[in-house]
């Protein structure tokens, strides 16, 4: 029965959006089915007043998105073991429908190989989904659900057995590509990932480049991602393709300078433990429509 699956939620905040955070927590509390346990992690900031029953963790400094979410996971026991599924929700997002958690329970209960579900992100004003928020190459139709090879960091659900088996998000990434790192490790362990258009998170449309560190982190973490996870012959292919794609997009001089600096940093700095995926996983990614060379 689907109601046997315990669901928790992790919300990471910098403390600068208290009204949006309260609205998100209210939308989680309104979900159908059993009550969802929630932990809010203050990433280097004190937390505002929160509803009764919400677990809280206040970190003394901003440790980045993946490390902050890992703290939230551990708030539910080692690897999140107190619950079966964890929702990860942006603090300025909102669940507009009350059946999202129940749809998650049903999805995970029906498919024992399903490890991660990526939600559809829609702008609350227009209802549109940005192309970059559809985690596949053929992204023109955001209303089409499918198997995918990665997921969206602030709008997803993860079976906690995934963390137990392959570990959490890569702390040192700080921001960018941490989801793909976890996705590749999960796929390599035999789990599957679904993009579900019927599981919706409302979130204002934004540009990722609003973050000052965007170009450097994207490039550095792209190199780390390849060095950590890809078979050696694929590393230069994958990074060469992304170098060409970046140049083809004609970034500004400042953006390109930051990107190239991050690219060099990715080669010169430790990337963490190297666990290259099996060639069988490479073939699985290819069959799913996104071979790990792009």
C-alpha cells in the first residue's frame, strides 16, 4: 500500500525569503495523505519563525547547496533512513496541487527500480516551464513525462535507499551539476530517474547566471563531474563537447574568462573520489537519449 511509504522534505534557505518559505511550508502541510516531516536548513543564516513541528538546523556559514541539502538528509537519520522518500524543494517554490506527495508515494511504490523523480517547474504567473528545466535533450514539450538521466535540484523526490547505496550530493561542488553527479551514480547502481510533468512546483522564472559564481562553478564542476564519473576515454570527449558548446553560445568576455578560469580550476584541484561508471551505464544513458558526452 502506498501509505506505508514515509515522506519527508528538505528545504534549504538563506533566510532572505521568509514569506515565500512560509507559503512553501503551508503548501507541504496541505498535501494529501500522511503528514510530511519537514526540516528547514538555514545555510549560514538564522531562521525566521516557522510553523510548529518543523525541524530546524542552523549552519554557522554558507556551505553551499549540496552540502546544505546533505545536512537536511542526515536530519532524518543516516542517509535519511527515518523516511522512505525525501522531497527537496526550493524555499521560494510552492506546491500548487495537494496530491503531489501522494503521486510520489504511488510512483515509488509501483516501481521498485525508481530512485529519483524530477518535478516540472512552472512559473506561477504564466504557467510556462523553461526549456532548461526539462532534464533531457528533447525538451520542447515539458508536458511529456519520460525516463531521464538527471533531475532538478530544488524540485524532486529521492528514495532514501539511493543515498544509503551511493552516498549523498557532492559537498565540494557548492553550486552546479551536483544533481547530475548523484544521478550518474544512481544510474550506475541500477536506479532509474523519471521526469513527471504532473508533479508541479511553482517557481518564478529566473536565469541561472544571476549567481555571481555561475560561470566559474559551472565550468569547474563540469570537469569534476567528468573526472569523478566517466571512463577515461570519454573524459576528453565530454569536456571537448562542452567547451565547443560554450564557445558557440558566444558568452561575454567576462563570462568566458570566468568559465575558462573555472575549467582550469577543475583540472588543478581535487575532485573527490573517482568511481567511473560501467560501460553498461554508458549504454543505458545512451538508450535514455543522453549519452555522457553531452
